[in-house]
């Protein structure tokens, strides 16, 4: 059975088109044949994993097929696999009839996992390019298409000058038949078994206050936003949640809305949150790479300013620091160094592969994991997560997934209170947006159990 997993937004327009092409008269019946066994031309030897594509090859009618794909909900096609309850066939489709196009490739997290077999094939005498893969039903990821792709490996793409990398990213095309809202220039996939928090929109909303904060220690100024729960009172003290890469958490991951929902649902206590934005990529790379001066800025400048103006608890067990990617590394580093301030860490796909450049070759990577190994255990609770598709490695550095697993093993061997989760996705905010609530509930439960 073919299952289209996305909601249709423009059904009325497509319906009219279907009437004009008589699809309502004959198309629906034709499309039902996709549910049965496809018969392939005996002389061709051409076969598809996807029943839908097998039918198209017989019919040679791409116009009717594209109309029906859009009518039924868009792309990618999602088809069940007989006798396999855990996987589905996922078929990506790209429409292109320009003869100058010599190749189309899938790009994104799933494509990196598939390398070097990420190119689409074209169905002869049609404008349909396709790629069918078998994936688990809990996949959540993003993708795009690259026309006349350069077939660069992740290492080669990373080695390009920054302007060339930007040019490469801007050349990627989203999937026009995918009816989910794209995110940061990529199309989105969320299959049926991918964990998802259903956020209520009719809950009381907290207040977000924006300021510019000048740091004497860092000699710079940045945007900082303070979230106050909807029933905030100055005569009560609240837990504090500090988010690194604040802009990403407010604008893309929608952390304020997630906090509103969790508080209204009694999943976490009413809390104050601090969103600390990065100034630019160059400064971000310096500040979040286990930078002791940045840690000092948080503890000696920013948090005292917050506590002097808002009613938050001065208790490490009620102070959580959150970050993703390099921010996950930075969050864990500051909690390791400044444990009297931060007692809990939520690291989403943390860049624990990182190591200072001056280290010797034999101890080049995973600096923070080495620190946890060599130092006595401290009072610290951690929630770590990483994606099963986060396997790209540049040079000899370990991948995000590999380095997160290594840190988990070290922490568990040392007796730390650590919750480790792996999700079926890659290194993208689309995953962190869905899993943030799980980490917050784990670290700041409304009614923690008594031992």
C-alpha cells in the first residue's frame, strides 16, 4: 500500500486540474492499480522497488502521475513493506525534463548516510527522477536536491572556502511536492513513528524580554532574551534554564512555546529561561569551544545580572544549561568547570569530537571526554542525545554519534547520573525541536520521585 504521509494544503486547485484532465473519471481508478502487483515489460528488464514508479513506467504518462501525486498528498512516497513492521520504502521524486541536466542527487543528512549511492535515476522518456530507500518508520530528517551535483564528500565540501560553501548550499533545491513547511532551505520528513510532542497553542504564554548585554570580560555585546513564565511573581524563586545559541532556540526550535506547553501541562515547574545568543559564527566557534573566558562571563557577569533583577534560585540542582551541536559541547564544558553554578546539562548532538588544535596527535580529539576520564566525579546530571544519521567525519575526527557514545560510556563508568538517547535522524534543528521537551522533563520534573 502506498501511504502519503503529508497533509494537502492546495487540494482545491489540484482538484480543478484533475477535472480538466479527467483524472476524477479515470485517474483514481488507474492509481488504485498501484496497490496491486505491477507487471513490468518483459523486454526491458527495468524494475522498481516502488509500485507507483512501476506503474508510471508502464503508463508513460508523467503528467497524470504528477497530478495524482500532488492530489494524494505529495512527496516523498511512503510505502509499506510486506512482512516488515519496522521499515517503509521512501521514494524521492524530482521533476526535471531539461536535457542539460545530466544528474540529480539527494543532499542532506540521509544522503550523507547513503554516500556514495545518493544519486537519483531517471525513468526513460519521462521527466521523473527517483530514488527509493528502505528506512525505519521513526525517521525524521531533512533533504534537498542538487542538479548536476559535484559529488563532493562532506570532507571536500567542508574544505571549500566559506563563500563557496554558501554558494553550494544556495544551489540546493527544496522539493516542491513536499507539502510540509521547509526549514532553513531544506524539505522535511517526519514518518509515522517519529517521536513528536503535540504542543497546545491555547495555553497561557510567558513573556520574552530582549536586552543587549555588554561583557567586560569578552569585550563584546550580544542579544540576550529572558523568558518569564505567565504567572511569574517577584516574591517566588524559580529554576533557571540557560540556553546557548539563544537565537536558534527562540526562532527555529521554538523553545518559548515548548516551555509554555510544559508548564501548562505540569510537566516541569514554572521556570525562568535565559537565551544567550551568539554574535556571529566566528565568535561562536571560539566561545563555545570549551572557552574558559566565556564560562567566566556566564558565571561572573551574566548570571549575577539576571539574579539581581529576576527571582531565580541560586541552586545548581535547579540550574540547567542547554545547547546543541557546538553549543552542546559549550554547555557541558561550563557545567564541568563551573559545577557550583550549573548542576544539570542538556546537550543535543553535542560536538564532543572537539579538541584544541595544540594537543598532541595521540590526544587530538574528544578533549572534554578526556577531562571527565581523568578527574574525580562531580555532582552533575546529564541528558545527552545524538542522531543515528550523525555519522559524518572530517579527516580522522570521530563523528558526533561516535563521540557521544564514547562520552556516555565514560560517564556511566564514572557513575554519573546520565540519560542517553539516540533518535533516527541527523544534525538538524528539526530533531532538536522535537526532543527538547524530553530533556527538560527529565532534568526538571514537576514532581520528582523520592528515593
